[in-house]
C-alpha cells in the first residue's frame, strides 16, 4: 500500500465499485446475510431505532431492515450514500466515517455492521465498539461481522476493480475486544461462505449492551 490514507482509499474504492458490490451482495454470502438479518428482525420489536454502520448502497440489508425498523445508515463513501438514498427512500442516511460519529446516549435499540468494521484500522475497532455501547439503550442489540485473522494492513490493489484496505484481529482477540467494550456476547461464531470460489470466513457477533455498564453509569 502506498502512503494513502486508508479511509480515503476505502471511500474512493466504494465510490467506484459500490454499485457492483451491491449487485454481488444480493447473490453471494446470502446464507449468512439472511441468517443475521433475521436475528435482528426477530429480536427487535417493529419500529425499533436501528443504526446500520457501513450500510453501503443499502441493498440488500438496509432495505430489508427498513421495512420493519426506523433505520439510520452511515457510510464513508459519498457515492454509496447517494445510492442508498435512492435504493432505500424510507431510511435516513449520514455520510460519515463510523469512527467519527457522535450520537446521543442510548439513542438506538440496535446496531448492525455487516462486512464494514473490517475496513477500519484495527486500533479504531475497540474504541468504535465502546462508542456503540454508549449509543445503545441498556440491553440494546449489536450484530456485526469481524475478521478471523490478525492482520494490521491487508491491501489489494484491485479488489473488484479498486484498491481496497482491511484490518483486523484474530477471532479470540475480537471476542475479548467485544466483551471489554461493554457487551455481553450472546453468540460469536465463525461462518464460512458456502461458495467455494470465494470462500471467506468471518466472525459473526450477536451481543447485547451488558447490564453492568448501565448499573455503573
Ligand atoms: C463490504 S461493504 C458492506 C456494505 C453492507 N454493509 C453490506 O452488508 O453489504 C463495506 C461498506 O462499509 C463502508 N465503510 C468502510 N469503512 C467505513 C468507515 N470508516 N465508516 C463508514 N463506512 C465505512 C464502505 O464504504 C462500504 O460501503
């Protein structure tokens, strides 16, 4: 990777390939995606306030969540936010780095982040999780996918046609990071995509804001 800011690189990358990625997302990894969308749909009551971090172009996940919930999507790519506004007119979208957000305490019932925190430099992932704890009401739900291997800088000069950056920890470190941020893990499971052509493994986390934090604050 050259000296580019990884976040700028990611934002520009999705500006360019986000439409293609969105079409691919409706066809691949569908088992995991459906499973973890359903977790959110089953666990939160209709009308819940849900924050979708790294929402992309809004398809298919934000759109499905927005049929039942009051969804705010956030993305660092300006073009992705434009696509999402067109694809999901009944949700609210914010163009921002997820690590730079500032929401009122306890303003969400649930937070989702599918295939997005993995693009954040790993030293920012723990602080982001701590911030999410603050934005969630007590008992609020987090469903997200994280990496499974320790890699501070993972760079591809042409991923789907654009330079791309990822970063992350191994699964055990990720579990610990989630708990130390103030969550109670309900389930943390490594899931491998069924397609042999692009088999990839992610650590899928289902967690809730732990009661201790509420008691302490
Ligand atoms: C692999 S796509 C996933 C999109 C969607 N969540 C899904 O499940 O299909 C990752 C998205 O996260 C966004 N993203 C990456 N880093 C981000 C950051 N620091 N803040 C906000 N969004 C970010 C990218 O722009 C991209 O749209």
